[in-house]
């Protein structure tokens, strides 16, 4: 009886479970049916929204095209002014070359460069006298400097192919310089006996503007000899016993330039030039017999052979320490030399010296110790004898804490002020005018010789970089400061936009620019109403208060628009974030929904203007617009180039 009752209970439970499963299946089927209906309904709605958004985008694009056509005559006239200015500058430069009977090749002409290289190589075949070799090296550096001038012109014109070709010329010419100096050194070593003094010592030196050269030849071993000292060049090298007693030559050279800057894979760069210590194999001394001098002619008569350090024992392989390795037990060579008077270190409290690791294509500080700078003289000890340099980070100045631009009272130039991310500096101020720039500040003694000199924007920034103030960050530097670079075309377009405002508006960086997408840029601006109040203090007051006169431009590649994003806000509004995502993260129907969903009232799409010129109509005064339209094209183009070199939107 109990068993029969249990079966009924079990059957009831199973029936209940089946019913529950059937109900769940029915509900799931209904849910899927509703979802499918909603998807169909949403898809139908999306078709309408897509049609609506497509029509809106087309109308917006048409409006932008209309604006572009409206301002086409302005830009065409501006380009004519730039072409005329460029032709005049080129004619003056070319005439200067001709009137000076310049013997150097023109880096713009491949045949001239190839002929020059062949000629220099032919002269170097048998080894020039040291003075002649240094003259050639210095002349080579003048050629590379002129190639750099043309390279920057090519970059400004958007001719990347010509710029790459010119950089190739520079690399070949500087490689030629190394060949010239090596073969001249080989000639000296081959006839070293001619340079002996009455004590049998052989030491000679010479210098040119970009080169210092000293050579010590150790044919006569003097156990008391401890250092190579060249007071005329302000160079001292203290040698360990293993070097002082070896039958070798020690060559010390200093170059004001660095061959490795563009190849360096880490964040370090040289400042104050590159110093090189080479240990060189000595050819045998000549024999004198019956009035004849007999010299053994070996490959060493025409080229040098470098000796690794630590110096291998007799019969040991030369590569027992790889070029990229450091032997911590090797006794160091202590080097002392004077730094350039205009050097301004970004990291003076902890100077670093390193050596160039060709295998890693990077500067490394391993094996270099006791670095100190006293009264402008650098001293350090190194167990690596190769290319050595005082180093600092390429990104020591970025990202910029802030930057700004303000017109001078006449409106014919403007001041661009950069506040680097470096505690040593306040503002670096650069004035830009018709094709020229000059350093205005900081007012420190090291920069006295550079301040107020007019030169091109890239020349000024190159000089500042050589002085230790590196304000030309590159795409590769984004990795080291952990930022995304802004889209190149966007950055260029916005720099051009703001340059056109330079005669009549103050501009200041926006704190939001670093946080928004790489496809967006932001900046604050304010019209100048009193041109007697355009000093830095006036600009600071305007943008600190952020009254109604201060507005914010959001720039996308398609155009620009004024938005509510002042620095005084704690966060960007959800509405603005949606607007910035329009056309990028949200397109078509998704764009319409993003502007509608989550808001009480659907957002109206932003109305973009093609450039700042069209944006400012109805916003700026006629007086300001007149100053903008009548401004010199070479002036505003120069401002654009300077802003681009500074990379104010990627690194500001």
C-alpha cells in the first residue's frame, strides 16, 4: 500500500516538473518572439534613423563645402603671398651663395653631391695632413647644415621624399668625415717618428669650429706617464696603467653634433656634443739604414685599426669582450673636458654620461661613473672607450604644463609661451614674425648669446636643443610619456587655424586636450580688445578668470565648433562626450540614438565650421576679423610651422 502511494506522489512531482518546464519553454519562446519583434522594429526604426542621419551629415558636409568655397579666394591669395615670399627668400639665398663663390655642392642636386663625395674620398685615399683633414671635416659639416636647411623646407612643403633624400645625404657626408679623419690619423701613425719631440714623445692636436682632435702615440713607454693633457682644447684624459704602458695610440675627438639622434631607440639624447676615445694599433717604427728610411707598408698605412678595451693579452682574440658588453673589472679612463658655455641642463642635479651601443642603437650609462660638472667642466670615468656624451632625456620638457600665444601690440608678430614639464624652467617664450623667430625668455646667462637673434623656427629650436632645451618632441616620444599622439592631419589643420588668429586673439591650452580622443583637439581663446594689454600677465588674468570672453574650440578633422569646456569645469558634460563621439564611435542610427537615449530632450547635433575663419563670424568683432584677414601670410605661416614643431596638441 505504501509503495503504491509513493508512486503516485512521484508521478505527481514529475508531472509538475514537466508542466514547469513546458511553461518555462513557453515563456522563453515568447521572450525570443518579443525580442525578435523588437529587433525587427528596431531595424525598421534604424532604417529611418540612418536615412535621417545620412541626410543630416550630407547637409552638414554641404555647408562645410560652401564655407570652403567661400574662403577659397582668401586662401588662394594667401598662397600667392607665400609663393612670392618663398621665391624672394630663395633668390636672396641663392644670390648669397653665388656672390660668395660658394665652393660647396648644392644639397638639392644629386649630381653635385655625388661629385663632391667622390672628390673628398679621392683626397682622403692617401690620407690628408691633419689640418687639411679637419678643414674637410668642417666643410662637410657646412654641407650637412645646408642639407638640414633644405630638409626642413621640404618638410614644410610636405615633400617627405625630398626630406628623406636629404637626410641620406647628411648620413653619407658624416660617414665620409669619419673616413677622412681615420685616414689622416693612419697617415700620422705611419710617419709618427716625424712628430717626436726631443723626449721622444708624440702628441699633437688641432681644432675647428665643430671638431677637436688630439692624438697621443706611445712608441716610447714611460711608466710615469699618466694622462694626456691638451690645455689648448681644455681636454684631459687620465689613463690606467694598462693603457699607458701599451704600444698603442690614443685618439680623443669631440664633435658638436650627434650622428645617433634619429636612430636612438630609448629616450636619451646627447647634449654638449659627442666625445670619442679610440685606442689604435700602431704600425712598426721605420728603420734607418745608410741614410735611408725604410717604412713597412701595411693596411695600417691607409686606415686605422681600433683596439678593444680592456686590451686583450698578446695572442688573445680581440673580441673577448663584445662591443655591447661592459667589463666592470676594467680600470676606467677618466675624461675631463669643457662643456659649451651656452649649455643649460634640464637635469643639473644628476648629470648622466653614457656610451653609444651600436648593437642596441641606444645610449647606455652602464660602466660610466663619477660623473660631475664643476664650473662648466665635465668629468667622468668610463670603462667603455667609444662614443661618449653627456645625456638627458628627450622628454625632459614634455608633456607641457601649459602653453599660450598672444599678439604683440602692433600685431605683426606674436609670442608663443611654453611652460615645460621641468622644475628648472618657468616659461620659454618665442617670438614669431615674418619668416623669423627669436628667443625672448628665459632670461638666463647661458642663453644671452642666442637671445634676440632672428632665425627660422626650426633653426631656433635646433639651437635650443643643442643648448639642452629640447622642444621638438617626435612621435616616438609618445611612448615614454605614455600618451597617444593626435592624428597628424588634425594637428596640422588646427595649427594652421590658430596661426590665422595670431594677429588678434590670445590662445591658451586646454586642460581637457590631453584627456580627449586622438581625433579631437581643444584650445581656449579670447579676442584682444586692448592691444596695449598683451603682456604675459594680461593673458594669465584673462584665462584665469575665464569670463564670457573666453571660449573653447573643439577641433575635429572635419571642422571646428565652440563648446562648453572651460578649465574651470570639474568634468566634461555627458552631452559634450556624446557630441565628441559623433561620427567616430557613433555613426548612422547609433549616432541618433546616442543623442536621444538617456536625455530628457534629444541633443541637437553640433554645427561645425570648416575653419576658425568661418567659425568666428558673428563671434568676433569686425576689427579683429579685419586684422586676421589683412595679416601677413609669411607671419601666420611661420606661426603655424612653429606650433607644429612644438607639437602643442600632442604634447600639450
